[in-house]
């Protein structure tokens, strides 16, 4: 016998049931794809999401589009990969990449080593004294980059009244043209970065060291471990996630360095301190080659992403968070 329509005799379609308790059954309800909790969550992050799209996602795609054009304020011409070809054939681009690599290879590891050493030296002090030292080291990060550059310009003054030249005079050494000589210009930028930019790393390392359980050190002391053995076998392995984080962010920041070279040397002498960030800035705002600058910015983004991936792949394989 067949039933037609939806009358009283037609069988009704039931939802799947699931057991709940001893012999009891309840109807299983499907979760809605977009719930009220999801709505409130998106509302809370809406402002940050809008800013992220406006100032990160859109500029990224806009730069990618402009890199394929000969940009003009009114009516750009599509040139394909010509800007990329020009970039790879430009000797100044490769020189700026070399300068950036040298700067990064020296500044990043030495910065991590100095920050780690200073953070360890903080540990025997009380909390109040630690706070004083952390504030002193972090103070340069609060100051304006332009203000710091002005101070360092006075320190590197080529005249005998410059601070570094006065120190050389005390030891009966010849004075140097720190920023005007191709032999010392890059060294000057490296020293400036090492002596004025460690506050954030020190604070992060100090927080990581304070999170280590004292029982590790007590057990090491019972075994007769020396100070260096504690650092090597306890401290360093336990702060490896922090080191990896500071390494990745440090490399990214060094590849994007701009203020130091722009304010201190302008890229000279003979482009020996021209970093890739300064080259992109000059092409865009000095020579009005926006397409070429965007192509170089895209290449820089790919290089930074590749290096960061390599760091996580190699140094992050045995890191536990």
C-alpha cells in the first residue's frame, strides 16, 4: 500500500537520534554554519580586520599590480616582467643586497648574543633593580629614530671634536672619517645598531629566563654543574623558542632597515651603505620609478619569506612551545 501527499496516513521523516543516558534518546541538532557566537567574534575583530585589509592586504596586491606596470598618475602602461628584468640586471640592486646581507649577518647574531648575556646578568638582582636596568636598556627604543641619528651623527663627527675621534686621540691614534670613508661607513652603522637597539630583546629574554623552574638549577647544583654548564645544558635549550622568535624577527627587521642608512650616510660613500630598503625608497620617491620600486619590494618580500621559512624548518624542528 502506498501513501501519497502529506496526509495523516503518510509516514513522517524523523531526524537521526542519539542515546543520552540510560535508555533515553534525544534528537541530534545540526550546528548552524554561522552562529551568534561567531557573529560576536567577528564584530570584536572587525576594526583590526579592516585595518589589516586596508594597510596590509590591499597594499600587497597593489604593489604586485604596480610592479607589472610603468606607473603613471593617469594611465599606467602594462609592461609585464620588464621591471623584474631591469632589477636583476641592475648592479646597484645586487650591491644593496650584498650590503643588507653583510649588515644582517653581523647585527642579528651579535645582538642575540649581547641580549642573552645581559639578560643572564640581570638574574641575580632583585625585581626592582631588574626593572631599573630594563628601563635603561629599553630607553633608546622609546626615543625617536631621528633623534638617535642626530646623537650618533655627533658621535661620528669627522672633526677632532667627535666623541669617537676624541677617544682615538686619547690613545694617540689617528682620527677617522667614520661616515665618509668606505672602510668605516658600514662598520659605523653596525656599531650604532648594536649599541642602541637591544632593549626589546633583553626584556624578552629576561621574561623567558624568569619562566625557567628553579628545580632544574637545584638538581644541577647537586650534580656539581658549573655556571657555564647550567647555561649550556639548561638555560639555552629552554629559551630556544625565544631565540628562534628573536632570530626570525631580527632578520626581518634587518632586511627592512632604512632609517639608519637614510639619516646617517644617505647610502654613501659610493653606495657602500645603500640597503635594499633605501634603494626601494630612492627609486619610488626620488626617481619616481614606482613600478621598479614595487618589483624590488616584491622580490624583497619573497626573499624574507624564504629565509623565514628556512629558519623555521632548520632551527624550529626540535623546538617545543
